[in-house]
C-alpha cells in the first residue's frame, strides 16, 4: 500500500537453500496504530502516529497480533456470537530490573525465588547479552506487608534495602534502585479465548491477542512463535485455502493457548504453604525420574522446556490433581479479596469460618459439659440410693 509520508519498504527473506527472496509486494507501516476493523468491507482504519493521519487499509486476511487489548479481537467479539473471551488479572503487582547474570549461572537459566526480598517473590528470566530480568512482585492481598521503602522514590534507600535483603546472587543494587524508581508498578493480565478465528470475516488471532499470559513458566513468546509456525504449516497443508487453514488453526492452537495460561497461573499457588507442597512434590518426581527413569515419569513441567506440548503437560498436571487444587485456592483468594476491597463483605470467608468453627466447638463442649454434669448427677444419685 502506498501513502504519502509513509515509507515503502522491502522485506528480504532468505530461503532454505540460502538464496535471498525479495517480496516487493510487502508494505510495512511503522508507528501506525489500528483503530477499527471494518469487517464488512474488509478494511482496517489506522492512524499514522507521526502525522496523525487516518486511513483505511484493505485486507484479505487480518492477523491480530496486537496484544492484550486487541482491536482485531474486538471485531470478532462484536459480531460473532460463538466467540467468547475474557481478560483477567493475575492478582499481583511488580517491577522488573535488568541485571548482569552472575558467572555461576548458565545462559538460559530461568528460576523462581520465593521471598527474594521480604514478602516478594521473583520470576527471573534470562535475556541476551548475559543479562537477567528480575521480576519482583507480590500478591494484592499482601500489599500491607510490603516495605514502604519500595514504594518510595528514594534511590539510596531502595539500594540499601536491596543490599540488605536480596541475597539470591550479587547484583548492582545502585543501578537496580535507579531502574526501580524510573518505572511505575505493573500488573499482568491473562486472555482466554474459545476460538482464534472468524472465517466469515477472515480474522485470525495470535500471540497475546489470543492468549496473553503471566510469565511464570516463561513460555509466552515461544507460544506466539509456535502460532506463526503452525499457521505457516497449515497454509501448506491446505494449499493456501484460508478458510480451511483458519479452522485447523483453532482446532490445534486453542488447547495450547489455554493450557499456557492455566499452567502459568494454576501451577503456582497464592498460598505459601500449598506452594511449598507443590515444589516438594515436583522435586520428588524429578529426583525419582533421575534415579529410576524406567519406573517414574519426569515432572510434567520439566517436559515443556524440552519441547513438550503445553496441552500434554496440562493433562498430566490435571491427572496429578495439582491444577484443580491450586485453581480452587487461587480463585477463592482472588474472589475474597475482590469482595472485601469493594465492600461486598467485611471479612474473608476463611476468618468467618474460623470464628464460626471456634464458636461451634465451644458450643459442643458446653453441651457435652452439661450432659456430662447431668449424667454424673444421675450416677451419683443411683449409687447414693
């Protein structure tokens, strides 16, 4: 597509045999934001950010990779009654700092740090250039336990706090503190969809638009790339029949996308005691498989990093009962927090249950005491007579 003020660029692709393949028909629009999908006329209203110019771009197929607040996904939701989706927070707040990877840590290492600093956990992800992305966060129902220093803009105080409390590995606490105050607190949400396509309007969803996820298992980007690879394969299989490829894409990828989000959120419990049990169980399964591989299967989550399918790992974690137990715990804690913060309830059901249990126990003890007293009196009267 040609438009005044927008550079026409050519994409160079290298074929499998090393030859350069030119695609002069490809036009890229940088700094351009999608505003609305006119699915009736198969065109997209976009705005070029630098010139503030709006224009329509025609499409044969539109692939929505436009993130968690997807404009493309909204086009399906507004017209397709079979389409269902939800956006849900992961009940946490946090910040991330980029630090040098310690010499003793191998490239590509991903690890979870419980209480990396007091009352905050860390999902630490590998980055290129021997760097680590250290995400420090907390559950929303523990916000009152977070040290006020971490919510301040005092670089020196935050640096001193990290030096005192962060012991997982050495890092430049002064630089980490500067990064900390330069950003706002982040929240993460997840997206669930029951289908990823609309054949009538020729729309397809991939990546975060289809299955935005929390970073706990480090598979968000991998799953998005797998979406693209799967669709490329389906186009070959169906000889570029778009309708057939779209149908097949949802059949194959919806289970993977929903497995991704559920494995990310329902294999890490918001309850510290439950999470400790889950981690011990994982360590036991890993150790048993290491020493007796013929008798014990590997931990399902370990298979993901070795190329295993997310849907297969989800099935195995469900059969172990882990998904169901953590789902019950996490959903209950999130619901109780919502009810309390918006004023629907004045205390959590667990505290109410504890109080009612104590009162019930006290009442039972009292009744038993009365009955025993009467019974003792009867015994005494019998023997005295």
